[in-house]
C-alpha cells in the first residue's frame, strides 16, 4: 500500500525547518540555521593551502572563513589508477574543484571529496567518473538493464550517471532532460576555471530550500507545503530544472496556524529533549550522545506483554528496535551507535531480532552497518549522516563540573600547605556561600584541621 508522504517547510527569520510526514507521522526533521549553515553538497573552486604526507590529505581553502579536509581516498581516479601519494598529485596553491560531504564537527574542518556529484531527485551526474550506474534499491532486473543501457546511450564524454530510486518511475525522456540540465550546469561552472576568482562557490550552495529539495524531495511525495512566498519561488524554480514532476505538488501554505503546529511537528520536536522515550507497551528508551558515539538503553519499565519472561523480553526488544530506528531518522543520528537491549538467553530470539533489525536497515534511507548482539546484549551500529543531528541543535551540552565537596577539599589541602609554611598562625580561606554551607555542615573538619596543623581555620566570603 503506497505511503502518503508530505514535505513540510517552515521559513522563519534566522531559521528554516523541514519535516517529512509519512502517513501523517513525522519521520524526519531537519533545521537549517542562518548563523550556522549546512554546506553539504556545495561545490567549490578551492585552493590547496597544505598537503600532509603523514595524513595523506589536503587542507583546502573554500572562502575566507571556510576550510575543508580532503583525504586521499576521496580523490578521483586518474587514468583508472588510484593515487598512492597525495603529495605527488597536489601542491600548495593549486586550484581544485571539491564538494562538501559533511559539515564540520566542533574544532574541525568540513569534509571534502574530489568526486563531484550533481544531484537531482532521479539521478546523479559524476563529472569525474565515466559509466552508467543504477541504485541498488531498484530491484527489477529488467528496469535495471534498461536504465543502464539508456545511460550508456547518452554518450557523455567521461561523465557518469547514477540512476536513483526515483528513476524507476519516470519516463526516459524526462530523465534525459534532467541529465542534460545537470551536464549543462556542470559545463557552465567548470569552464574557464583558470580565470575564475578562487576560492569560489560554484553551485549547490547552502541555500536551505535548495538543499531540502535536492536531498529530500522524491517523486512519490504527495505534496510539498511551503509557508513563505520567497521560499516557494525558490522551490518551484529548482523543480522546473531538476524535477519537473514535482512542480504541481508544491503548494503555498497560508493558514494562520503555524505549519509545524498544524501538522504536529512541534510535538515531535519536544520528544528530542525528553529524558525517556516511551513505547506503547510501557517500556522506554534513552538516547545519550557522547563525543564518540550515541548510546541507547532499552528498559522494561512497566511493560506487561507475556507471563513468559523470554517472550516478554523479545517483544520489548523488538518494539524498542522499531522505535529506535524511527528516532534515527527523526533525529538524524549518525556515527557509531551502541544499543543496550534487554539481555536475551534464547538464541532463536536473538537471531529473530537481528533479522527484524535487518528489515529496518533496508527501510532506512541512509547507509547502515551492524554487528552482532554481544553476550551482554549490546549491538553496535554505524549509520551515515552528513549533517549535524537534532541533538546538536536543540540540546545544550552539559560541561562536567567539580562538586562542592571536591572544591572544598581542594581548599582544605591548600590551607594545610599554608599552615605548614606559617606554623601556629590562623589560616583564612575564601569561600562562596555554597562552600560556606558545606563547611558548616561538616564542622568537624575545623577541629580536625587544628589538631593536625596546630592552627585555626577561618572562612571569609569571597
């Protein structure tokens, strides 16, 4: 049964938000903030500012404020041969066309690739990779062969084409027009490279509406609703060039009620900051993001599904897995993920759970890899994500701070040193109101201090 899919775009001063609804349930939410734009997909004429032999990577200047990191593995092949030493292929000051593949993590540079991709909803053009390719998500063998032959028949010199999932439902003539538009775009931006200002943004820049249309609009969308006239114009212009089948699906939302409130997206956003995510059975899940990974814990809570303990645990883990994968898409979770399932003894249940997870992986639009469930019930997953997740935008990172007791005991250690330097003389420590309360609560310390150092200890508010 076809899924009813709507793309909801909300434009505000300083921020553009979008949500994907599938059968009226919020599946994905992304935020694009003007003060912290996403550059994913942007193609630049950059300048190499440093080449590292140790890292086999180049640092590329993209603008006055932006630099990117280009590893050797992301360089295009030359004469069908891999580059073995980047220092022989690039030099400082060289001009190079690169594309942003991931936004910068804190204190790091943007991630870059020299394997350029010009993107539409139905196909991708590869200027530095020849050949005709078909998405693995298109399963029909006859259609795969038809698209591959069609791509080869376009006879594009040294330019490759990959047909995305949407290509399966579009007429070949429309695919040809879209390919020609993308190729024309490439020819326009790549010609006279030597005389162009460098560094320079060439195409697919950080405009949020264009990014949303490139990355999230598909031919199976029922409707695209945009609540701002200027953004509506941008969306229609993009669709005319790269996805004509979407033009009639783009609608201007004009109701007085906020579009995110009308479609219950605001409620889904509130879930992101919730400590626990409840399931229908009464179990719950916690998401905790660290610097290196996302850790997810599955808890039985008040769930009562079966009197058989193994049956109950399997049912809760299965329900939790479904909700966890929904949260992946909703939050844009990426990187290394560790899921702590409720421990199962029955090997058949473990195998069944992994099979169910494999089905969830196939339905996820982003590439995922999984390991096996360990003896402790832990499952390791790797999920690709090119942009910052919602947690990074919405939740403030809590910096660890010393406890009051730690600070007070530190003051005592220093006071003891001072008493040793000036035997018999009173020692005065400067304290905050909170520290003063702690010392008063633990007043025995003053007697212990005097017995140990033969000096009195006094407090003064700082």
